[in-house]
């Protein structure tokens, strides 16, 4: 019997299916470019093995590489790859927590992390709730009130609209099972939060941490709305 599909997904699925390559791709969900040595440590493999995996991911179009002197830095090839990985995370079982360190890491990722280039976890879900609660979003449309609030924050809404990706879709959060703000607008808002120093990158890949300045800024922006449950970093 002839087989017909709209797309040949088997080669991509096979690339993701290897545990070491899956760990590498998951580490790159933070949106930052990481060195091959760091990815080897995350995946628990030797540098030579990591290089072999990265070569296959490059050939498959799932990652891209930037060379700086003798070093190579890898990142996901685009937000579409991140979206696929997030969907897989939502339907996959969570690994068992076997140590206090793993428990802490799981808590940090659940609290606030980057989903490629937008805020996720409890913080991301709360941010979308706050934007809706203050009448800033109507579906995927930014209201006039939202335009003013986001412009005051420093978000270039018009520029986000001009990008080739969806503007402000919901992205179902894999830990919260509720949506956070994705798309071009979600990326623009998250970039501003990091540039302002309201959130900063944590020591754990993908994790971000609320700063004291961020707690004050978000409280002023969304009075009466608690956007995170953890203590700010100092």
C-alpha cells in the first residue's frame, strides 16, 4: 500500500528521539546560544559525542551555529523548533525527582523560565492574566489601553506586528497547563523585561529570576496583581 503524508516527519522525530539530543535541544529552549562543552555537560556525554550529536542536529536543520574564534555556539534554528519541543513537553511524562538539587531545579523552571524567547512558567501565565485583567488584550488584539501600557514599558508593538510570526498567540504552558503569551509580542515583552533588569538569567539554563526592581516595577504596572510567588533575587 502506498504511503502518503503531507510532510515527512520521521527524520525530524528520529533526531529529537535520542535522549542526548533531546537534552541538548531542551537546554537550547532558553533562547541563548550555548557552547558545545556546556551542551555536553547538560546531556551527560563526552565532548566528542556531543559534537557528533550537534553535527546531526545541524544537518537536520534543528540548530544553527555561530563561530567566535576557536569556539562554536549553538542555538535553536528558530521559534518553530521551540514550539515543537514545548508541545512534546506537554504530552510527555515528567522525570522523577531524585534529589534536592533536582527538586530545586524543577521549582525554578516551574516558577519562571524562558520558552525560547518569551516568559513562561507561573510568571508567564500570571503576566498574560494581568494583561487581560487590565484590558490590554482582546484575544490576539492589543487594545488602546494596552498600546499605552506597553509603550510606557518600552515595548515596540508596531515592530512586533511587522514580524513574520504570529503576533500574540496563546502558548499552553507545559508546567502550568494554562497559557502564557507567545509569538512576536510575547518575545518583545520578555526582551524588555530582561533589558530593564526586571528579570535576569539564572544559573540554570532557561530559568529567569525576578529582581527587586522587577517586583516593584510590575507592582506599579499591574497594581493588586501578584505576578510571582517566589522571593526576588538581590
